[in-house]
C-alpha cells in the first residue's frame, strides 16, 4: 500500500529515519540473525484514558500547516477508536503517503493510508459496517486503522507480521527470520517513523 509523489518534507523525514532509526542498516535487516522491532506497544485500551499516549501540542509559531495538524489529530483519534497505538497509526500513514490525502500510488492505492479500492469495497462493510469513500480523509484513516487492528488481532499483536500484511498482504507474512527483505525494510521504516512521533521528533 505504498504511495507515490511524496512531498519534500516526507522525503526528508524518510532520510532522517534512515540515519537515526534504531541503527538498522539494510544489511542488518536481511540476515537470519536480524531482529524485529519490539520497543513500541502496538495496541492500547481505548477505555482506559490514563493509558492513552500523551499528545504533544505544537505552539511553535513556525508550526506545520493547519491541515497537517488536523490530520495528526484524526490519526490519533482513529488509533484510540480502534485500540491501536496512535503513534503506530501516525508512523504507518506518514510512511505510506506523507499524510497526503490526494496520494495515489502506481498500483492504485488511495489516500493517507494508501488503501486499495478493492480492499475498501470488501473491508469497509465488514470492519466499519458501511461503505467508505477513500478520497475522504476521515473514511480513509478510519478504514486503514481498522485494517491495521485486524492484522494485529490476527497475528497476536506482532507488529512485524501486522505491518507486513498491510504492506504486502497476508500471503507474504512469515516469521521474521524468513520474511522478505522488502517487508523487513517496510516494518522498520514504519516503526522508526512511529518512534519519532512518539519522541516528539516528527515533522508535525
């Protein structure tokens, strides 16, 4: 579910993630001895407000555009709604599209969460009990987060397997030691983005 035509801000963030993200190099992700990420709790109890990740209000006069802050709030809310760590939702969406609602990949994946239309047609009614408009940011985020939660539930809250399924489909999911290299890179890229948002070092 990868997007295309990402903004310069997104590209710069990806580069920063590559340099800073947990010290993982390309070669470190490909050998059988490489380890999956384990430092982020993937799910939350949406009914326990005391356990919610803290927000980080941005009061900088040079803050990002309002639409990006609104998107951040929508991603946070979707995480709470579906019981997924909001920072994981933010990181996935940033890596997929740079939070660009108009992003459409060469494969046809749409919007902030880069959901395929066929997936939306099948999973919208199943997961949200309604049809969705992938070009509506709220619908796109809601469904993408619901799909991520479904993956986490199916694979026992294993971040690597859940993200691999989001990226390449359930048929690509294996144990980490035998997981495809591109899936490993995707997992670490999303994880690194999530941790940057968690640590308050993200671009938004």
